[in-house]
């Protein structure tokens, strides 16, 4: 574990999204608890800042106590993260000339900087994201790209690292990104322990899509298909052919294929493959043998899994595992 402590600034403002502040703060706070056991002192020193300091009111009515930006010297900070919030709150932050100047100085000197959710708009307004690939909340990706054409907006990723710049998508993805920051600083063991402590289902890697295939399908599908989607998710190692799924839905195969495709926007076979390969990506980040991963995701052999995986993602399961193993397992 590194011997020097690092100062982190979380930037808030009136109408901030409270989880964009408290989520990252909880991760770094838990990292400090782990550091106390190993070093006898906290590893991170956190500053919750706002332009003028004092109480800022979040978009859910909770007040956050902050210090002023001017109270912290920009050159002292290791990491600077801007939280997201309402359009009005972000616009007010961007119009504040002193706050913008402070952000530019702090980010220029910091080892890394970035944003949670729509906090990317504040950084973009300061010119701090030009030429970078970034993430933001899925509802805002098109707007960010349109307003700031010098930025490459990744509309799918949970979070993106591009050089010194780290940006995350909506709300809870700030936790995922900060776990990755802690893993970079203190190692995967500490980050995984924090994920367990926070009772997270998994540490989600940045490449994972903001869009849950299951949730999106259940939102679009009518009631019979919503139930079927949930059943498919828990039976990926079954045969799951059109005939069997049609029987479960109480339809003829032809009617089922047509209605399912109309409702969900893709064929039953394509949908099943998507769920299987998404689950395979999660399992490949564990120590399970490829044969076991194939069996648990409904592929008869590792070769069949490898062919489908490479066709969808452009790399082999083995290469994917080498790149991402243990990144998402708490």
C-alpha cells in the first residue's frame, strides 16, 4: 500500500444529485477504514466542496455540508470529481467564473480528475474534456455530444478512463468508478472488500452497458413476455429454443416469434444470445473453467461459446479474461 495520503475533492452545488456525492464518499471512506488496518491512518483525505461553501440542498431535499472551493489549494489535490445534478444547478456552476477558474487550475494540477453522471457538463463547459472519450447519464449523452462536439461521448459505458480523465454514467455508476479508482490505488483486494461491505451485487467494469438487457426488455414487453424474460434470465443453461419458449408463452412458434420480435425489437434467438453472452462476460471474470462458463450459459462446448463470443465482441473469451479477470467480483 502506498505510504503517502491523497486528497480528494468532491464538488457539489445546489440541486446536486445526492448519490453522486455520497456514493463516492462512501467508497473512499470505506477505503480509509481498510487503510487504518494496514497503515494505522486514513489513505484519503476527502473535501466536499461547493463554490461558496456552507449548506447546499440536493435535488431530493437533503442538505450537504460543504467547504468553499477557495478553502482548498488546487495544487494540493490528487483527485477532483464533479458530481451531477439538475440542469439549473450545473448551469449555475458553469456560470460561476471563480468556480470555473478554480476547476481549471485544480484539474490541470491533479493526478486525475473527472465527473459523476451529468457532472461532465461542468467539466465540458471549462474545456476540460475536449478530445476525450467520456461517459455521462444515458439521458444526457446526445445533448453533451451536441453541445460539445470536441468530446467523444460513449453512450453505453458505465465509466470511462481516458488518460487522467475518469467519467461515469448515471448515479450509482459513480460507485463503480470510484471502486476502480481505489483498486488502482490500493489494489483489487481492498476494492473487492469495499464492494462486499457495501453489499454490492458485483463490481461492475466500465465496459458494461448502462442499459440492462433484462430491464429494458421488461419495460418494452407486454406482461406475458415480461414474465418470460425473467424466466429466461434464470434458465440460461436450458435449451431455450423457439418451440419451447412459445409453449411456455402459450402461443404457436410462428405467432410467438412475430410477437416477441415486435415487442422487444429483436428475435428470440438474438435476445437469448445477448443474455447468455452478457452472463458469460461476468463469469469470465472469475476463476471458473471455460467449460463451466460454457455450460452455465447454455453453450454445449467451449468452442461454441468462443465462436459466439468472438462474433459479438470481437475478441476471444481467453483474451477477455486476461483483460478483465477479477475486475467485477466482490
